[in-house]
């Protein structure tokens, strides 16, 4: 049965999604929450907070007096997100599973379930904005008002058809105000420190995840310097990422960093920090939010990782879903596997996966 101005809110147990649901209810929407059960009880996940989060979601929905749905996606989440995460590390990449999860799991599940249950809108606690360009008839994804919390980088692969149904109540709110609202309505842990963990990796210890699964080929090899000299043995390329300085096991006379990972030769290149800086790189699997693909070289703001300020660059169409990026000024530790997101001022045009080619 269709409900006027009804909205399905993805709840995680944190204050952002909880406050988002509260704000929508205050505006007169008929709000319901949904909790995605994504993490199962495999041995590698025994210390995750999934059960704790689930109980918090239940308390929030009770407090707000809204119905709660649950969607079990544990096995598919393991197959779609976690397995891919491990395989990307095996290839020498540094993946961002949150971007992939938003595209392939969370927003897809949210949209599909909302359509099935006849909700008018879907919503999350992301700090982003969606605006309709009436002249072009398109929905635009824009940065959140809070520059320190903006999460548009994570959503560049969400297509326009889903964005047209999205409500983001925190897009025009600063994090400090979200905490105040959470305190006023009596949410627990309203002032707790935010976790930067990947949801399926407690303590961000991805090396432990790789070891526990033991399903990837992760053979020892050699560290080399930029001149090709052997510096020592490494444990396997999956344990390293571009820009890494610690936990290499090397004892050298000066600070050295991981510059490059070469899966073909099972090699890890080590060097000085200055060597981490570069201007040019390639991007594959390029996807645009609502604009047409770039057909001519265009100067845009490009962001190469979350919480790193965007920088001016020329974006060159390459071949189909490939693009070449040339920054005005060299950037530090550009890591294959991460995403490069293109912005026209505050508007997300699109982005892709960083890869040298």
C-alpha cells in the first residue's frame, strides 16, 4: 500500500543515521528504519560490533516509535564485497570497499526493498546533498555543507535513478550540530569518537583478515630500491600499500616508504618520501553520476582519497571507461585501487579506479 511521503531510512546504530531518521520524522515524513545484516559469525569476524549495532538500532526505532525491517545479506556480502577486497590486495591494489558496498549492496538493497514495500523515498545519514537541476532535468550529487565530514567521495558510483529517490537530511548539517541533536533526543554515545574502521575489519587490521582467510596466494618476495637493488625480503605484496612506512620489517638508515607494488614480479619498491609524489596516472572503470562523459580535456577538481583535499587537474578522455589525470601540482601517495573522483566545484561528476597504464 502506497504511503504519502513515506521514507525508508538505512540505520547502522550510529548517531548519524539515527538523527537522520529523527529529522525526517520531524518534517512530517512517515519514517521506517531498515537494518542490513551484513557481517556473519565467521571466525574472522568474531570481534565485530554487528550484534551491538543491531541492538542499538532496535533501541533507536523504539525511541522514535518507527517500524524496523531487517534484511539478511550476509552470504552475498561476503561474496560481493569481502572476497573482492581480498582479491584486490592480491593484485597489489589498495581497495576502498565502502565505495563498492554503497554501489553494489547498501543503496541497491535500500532502493529495491523500498520499491517492494512502496516507500516514496529512501534515506541515509551521509553528509551529502542531492539537488535537482530543473533546466537539465537531472539530479546532482553535491558535497555536504560540513567540509570536514563531506562523504560525497564514497557515493560517486550511485546512479541518478537511485539518487532521484534519496533524501540526505544531514547534507546541510554540521557534525557538531548532529551531536547536539543526538544529545537533545537522548541517543546513547552521542559524543563518542567516530570509528574509521571498515565494518568487517575490527581495528582496521586487514593483515589479520588476509592471514585468517588464507585463500590468497601471498608468497614472500623482495624489496627493491628505485635503482633495482635488493633491500630485503617481504612477506607478500598483500601486506603493503603505497605510502606505507611502518611494518615493512626493514632496518634502514633513513625513513623509507612503499613506492610501488609490482604483482607480476612479486616485488615491492621502497624509496624516499619525495619519490611518492607524482602528477600523472590513469583511471579505469570510470562512471558518471548524471552528467555526460567527458569528451574533451577538462580542468576539474580531483580527489584521490577520502579526507584528502581535492586538487586541480586536467582530465583527459582515454578510451571508453578509461581516463588520464594530470595534476597541476604533484600529489602524494597515489594508490592504485583507490578512487579518483571528479568535481565541478561542489558537484560530483563521476570518478573511477586509480591504475597505472
